C-alpha cells in the first residue's frame, strides 16, 4: 500500500481549486470589481500594487540550473515553479504537482503533474506545456559536469545513481533515478529513504526546464531574459545588468488569481545602501533597511518611528563554540587551553557568566530579547505531531532554561579552578576570540563579552584576547583553521529536518572539532562518541519520525547541557526596516526558495509600525500552530 498525500494537502488542493482551478486553462484574472475589498482607497492595501526598490548587489547568473547564489535564487523563485511549495504558515502545498505519493520503503516518489501549465517567453508568448519530461531534461543538464552546476551535489546526494552518472562511472542516463512515466507522471527513485525529501523539492536543482529550448540555447541558456522560458508567477520583462530588472505578472500563470503585486521594479545604484533611506522618505521605493547608525534618528522622529518595525526572524542561528582543536600561536597557550576546554565546569562557568541580552544590545538596543534563543535549531523550523522541535525530548528543558546566572558562574569557576590546578593548568586561562572587522556591532559585542566574563569570573581566572580579522578570508583564517578558543559561529538549514543542524558538529568538520574532546560521560565513554552514536541512530530512523525527532533533540540537548556550544541568537533578517510589504504574508520556509516568492503578497497602504508588527506576529504564530496541528492529524 502506498502512502497517499495527507488530508491536509487534499484540503489545500480543494481550497486552491476554489481560486485558481486545476483545469488546463490558465487561472482567470480577477476583474477590478473582484479585487479584495481591502485594495481600495483608504483600505489596508495600496491601490497601486507595484513594488519598487534600489539595489547594489547584481545577480551573478539567471541560469537557475547552475547558480548557487542567494540573490540569484531570489530571482529564479519568481520565474519558475516547483513541484511543491509552502504557504504562509510553512505547510507544504501542491504546485506543479497536484498530488504525490511515496512507496512503503520510502525510495520511490511519484508526482502527478498539473495539466495546462505553460512555458512562455519573456514577452508572454506561449512556447510549450510543462510536462514531466522537463524535470528529466533539467536533471540531465544539471548532471553534465561541463555545465558546472553548483547545486548538482544537492541533487545527486539523494537521487539513485545520479552521482555515478555525474562522475561518469555510468553513462546511461536511464539508470538515474528520475523518469517521466508519461507527460504528467514524474518518478524519483532515491538512494535511501529520505524523510525530508519533499522539502528539497524547492531547491533550484529540482526546477524543470523545457528540453528542446535547453538544446536550442546550449551555452546561451540563462544568459539573458530572452534565453529563458518561464512558467512561474512573473516574467523577467527587462534585464539590464547594473541598470534595472523588471518582473511583470505572468498572465498565463496557473495560479494568477493569487498574484497581487503586478510589477517588481528593481533599479541599480552602487550607492543603494547610502541612498535608500532618503529615497524611501521621498516615496521612490517601497521599503528600506535602516542601518544601525541611523536607527536612533528614525526612532526619535515621531513620523518616521511610526513606520519602523523589526525584520522578521530568519533561520540562521548563531552560537558561541568552544574549540577542541586549537591551532593558534604559542603565545596564547594552546596546550593550556586544551586542559581548560576539556573541563566541563570551566565551560559551564563561561556559559553562566555570559549575559547574552546585554551583549545583544550592541546590535539591537531597543529589543535585545527578540532574537535570543536557547537552542541551535531555531523555533518554527520543524515539528512533528504538532510539536515544535525545540519543545521535543530533552530539548524542551533547554528551551525553558535561564542561562545567565552570576552566582552559579562563580561557583562553577571555583570548581573549575580547583580541578584545573590539579591537572596542571596555569592561570589566567588565555582565550583567543576573533571577530570580523566588517561588522561594527560584532566588534562592540566582542568587547562587551570580554568585559562581562573578565569582570564576573575574574581577570586572574580568564584573560580574553580579541582577534580582529579582515572580512577577506575571515573563516579560512579563524574558524576553519582552528585559530580561536571561543568564537561566534552560525549555521543555516539545507532541508526540513533537524539533521541539518547537526552538520556543524560532525566528525572532521571545521567548526569546533568536538571529536578531539578528552571528556567522558558518566559511564566512561568519550563524550563525542556518545553524542555521535545518538546522532547516527537518529539519522537511520526513517520510519518513526517522532522517535527520529526525539533522538535529534536529545543529541542537541547533550551539546548544550554540556556546554560544547552556547546558543546565542537567531538571525534578525535585516534588523529594522520601514516597508510597505506585509512580513507575514510571504510564503514561509526555512529552506529552498519558497520564502523568496512574491506569490500571495500585497503592498500595504501604510507600513506596519513595531506595535502592529508584534500583533501581526502573535496572530501569525497562533495561526501557524493551529495549521501544524491540523496537518498532523
């Protein structure tokens, strides 16, 4: 028996059909009288639904099958559709695939494609229908090393025989696990059961491309807007690098009724960051990122303040890591550091003495608590049976903990000092802590952390040396080289499964080298070996996803409870902004390209202020929690 598409998805398809239909005809454009009532003079949304912005970072390529650059992904997301998508609450939705199912062993995934979806050129002229063959053609292009795709590895990491074909170990593409059974039936065969496979389908490496057009364009594919075909919500009607790019609503789009912003207008200016504030105030652009240096000016002006709000939280998390394989210069005493870092009371004293809210004020003086988190995996990233991952297993207690505790820090320091003295360590323990000189807030934060820990724990116990490093080669010169004792690091997800947040701590990685610890568990087993065994057990649990999540949660709790890392914050997007864009109407996804889509979004008549943003966020969170529970039924 096959595992059929969940009831939630069936209900979603019914709702989708109400607005756009599932026939071969393109969705009907709503007439002016049918526009939502809010898009009227004096309503919630602006009458003119044209988004305008200025930018300084140009796209590197519009060939979505080869690029791996975020700015390129953000463009491609609106030009080409994927098999599945995510709604504003992060619930998976049918897109080019109307339904799908997987085999009992989790290896075979069959997608039933929507009929009548058109490939069009940049002027909107119909060229062909989108079929299952287009996914096969795109895969064949992707797996040709001559095309130098930077995302081919994501594809061949999961698809049967794809890596062997890429490496020319086999030459018959028919052996690769992607097949078009007919025009509307696409089948993927995986190397092994991948519980998060659906979430990978919104990466560019799983985009379709019309085969005859790929062949016709050859090396010219994706070199201009006329060298692409479009089946997504927008057409790249104008593309003049370092001048402008204009996206216009695709009138043949299968779900055109849910595309409200009719044009996306991007103007290039190398001084965009410096000029955007004044351009926004003059009404020339729809939104602006407010630099930290200008934030006070905006917040002290009552008119401007009423347009300022925080950015929505991202999914990159930041954490301070203890390095178990120090390679820094002898003057910072790497051998002495090894003794200290392998003492759990030393690490825990640092954790308890670190006032994260005080240090976050260097980046966000108005609401520093907003981004602080107690976990490596952020809230709202993954859930099982309606329970957020951060509330799962032993991680629930970590989420509820108070980390900063002055009294506890001092007591732990005293224990550590006694133990380290007995092991031959010398004091003060020298701690090398790098920061990137390209970030003023990071430099200030580093100073605050140094002052906090040396003051509370005593400069006779710990001596922090700050290591300023230029942005060029920063990671190669610091984290990857092991040239640090304690360092702020970050990580972002690659797919919708807690496994992705274990990647920084894998054996032979280049974060904090935990496999070099000499610390042992209560039963005498090397700590990292015990952690790794738990992670490996979780990775191979393919069927019982509740158990899989609990194992991953317990593994992460092991790292945090034993102070191998100090969770710090989740990315705050762009800090503070003024924007006509509603932050909670965008598709929500921590992975892939869905969150870059403009589908479903509208421009507000008036930007949200901070109070309105907080209310909207509370409303969204409640609705998301309910949607997750419904999807789990």
